[in-house]
């Protein structure tokens, strides 16, 4: 089975919803990394404090076929193609993967069989 890393960067407030829709689309476990978005434009300053947008980076390791389905759902749900929204999703092919849970591997195989 060929695997892909799906990395979704979304607004912090949308983290729970993003995980929910990704799991409904077939994703398994997720690693969540908190961060701040620093774009090209200067951020607003309020009483000497720079206001930065909090983001969540969601990392999924998925079978290639399933990653496209999960990415499509995230794209549509959070309107990632709209330049006014701050969000991004990318996939990166993986050549070697170690440490995946055998229950999760079985779930992936079942989900892919159901897709066919």
C-alpha cells in the first residue's frame, strides 16, 4: 500500500470541524501542531501587540487513494481555493512508513475496498 502525508493548515477555530470531516471521509489518526500565520501583509498592531492568526497544522498519514478523498472534503468544507480564506492543504508522497497501528491499516484496507 502506498502512503501519502496530507498536511492541512487551517484556522485554529476550525480544528475540531476539520478533524470531524476528515474522519468522516475515512482519515484515521491525526497529529495536531499549533502555530501562527505570518503572511505577506503586516499584521494589525493593538496597544503595541501584534495580532497574529492562530492556526492548526493537521498531519494525516493515509493511503494515496484515500488522501485525495480527504483532501477534497477539506477543500470544499473550508473553501481552501478562496484566496480570502487562510488555509492550505498539500499532499506529499511517502516512500517509507513505520509505526502505523495495525488496526488503522485494517481500517484503511476496508475503506479502500468499499470505495471500489
